[in-house]
């Protein structure tokens, strides 16, 4: 598997509300593969094949562009206070990071504040850099691929999802005139409430959705790195029926693709946006297992990325067969 696009995406700075670098990378890649691009304000991008036909049903595969970070909320000479955007996980009391300003990107070191404010966690960095309120801070990204087939980097959640959308766009099959429309979509602000996905849901009005994201290795539910894609049966954003669960598990089984399942209720994905705007489409959250989620040391299996791609493709192709969404 060629990981060049993934490496480019991992080197992008893309905190909630500041997804421009990932958006530009995805737009260029899709355009090179002859997909028609629509920008939905700052909230998302959709890519359609040249054969899009409004009379056909639409399959949407989506992923979010943002990763957790920090935003500058107080400036006291060389001391800049920052607060979390989307729950980044600091490794220890301090961490090397990057601040993005109108004058460029600069290396800094985040320090955890010793604050008596019990309502929020605050952090700071010291620098003479010209920083303004609202400037963003994220982890420093230097992706590492090891001989055991693992990749370690910040932002794997959810640049892997964006990468999969790139691979789908390269697939010659999906550039052809299909019996249904295939739309690829990226969204903003998933980490702070799935705001972009709501706009995308309104704009596309899909009949069937595959929502890509990352999840946590959870050995109590037998969810492990290397075990293949993860189907979220229930979380804070979605709940699948037992029939949907069984049909999807069977579809993966007959196609010899490993599939893991998870149930939890303390966080969610963009999947919630589609029923919230009144759409009755089936939404399938298909994720990849990771460790170090939201930290600078997120880690996933490259083999899991490959099986995730295969799993997405059989879900797309099955829409034509009507196994999961009968007439």
C-alpha cells in the first residue's frame, strides 16, 4: 500500500475550525483523479464522479478533517494561555508542539498550568512569537513507520479516514457510471460536536452512509490492533439494530474480511448528524482500532488500514445488492 497521501495528511495542521490544510490536500488529490468538488462553506467538502445523476440513490462515505488541539485564549507578554479544542491528551506535564500564526508555524513547548480553576484545564507556552487570540496549537507531527507494520503519529484520528477517501477516488471502478451515486465527503469540527457533518448531511441527503473514524483498542471487548475494522454497534452517536449488526457481520464473513465490534456510550462520531437532520438512511460507523488516541503517539496497524479499505468497498458494493438496505 502506498502511504504517500497519508503521510502528507499527517503533516497537515488541522485543529477544529482550522482545517484548511487538510481540505486543500484532499481537494488537490480528488481533482487530480477527476472528481467534481463542492465546498460546503468552511464545514466540509464533497467529491462526486463525473457520472453523478440526481435521479439515482446516493451512497456517502465520510471522514472528518480535524484533530484535537488547543486555542490561544490569554496573552500575558511572553506567556500564552491555551485551552483544549476537542480533548487532546498531553503526554506528561509538558509536550513539544507547533503554534500556527499568521506569520507561520513555530515550535513551542506546552506546559500544564497549576490552576485552581476546577471548571477547565488550562495550559500555556512561553515564547516571544507574535501570537493572537484564537491562534491554534497542535502536536508536532513526525510520522514513524516501523518494521512490525505499525505507524505512529498524531492525527491518525481521522487522517486515516481521509486517506481511505483518497484511495476510493483512485479506484477506477468508482469513476465509472454506477447504478448509484458515490459521494466522498470530509467534514470539519467533528471533535467539537460534528458541526460540519450536519451541513454535509443537509447538502447531500444520502440514502446510505459509511462513517469512517478511529476508536480505542479495548481488550475487554476483544477489540485489538491488527484485528481488522471495527463496527460500532452502539455509542453516543448511533445504535444499530441487531438485524443490521448480524447482516454486516455476515457480509464481512462471506467476503473473508475480519471484523471486530464495539459497544460504548461515552463518545461518538459524525454518524449522529444524519438522523439529527431527519434523514432515515442507514448509517454504518466503520472504524480502525488505535492506541494513544488523541495523543502525539497514536498507533495503528497498516494491515488494519488495508482491511478497512476492503471493508468499505464491500459495503459500497453491497448497496447495489440490497442486502443491508432492501427495496
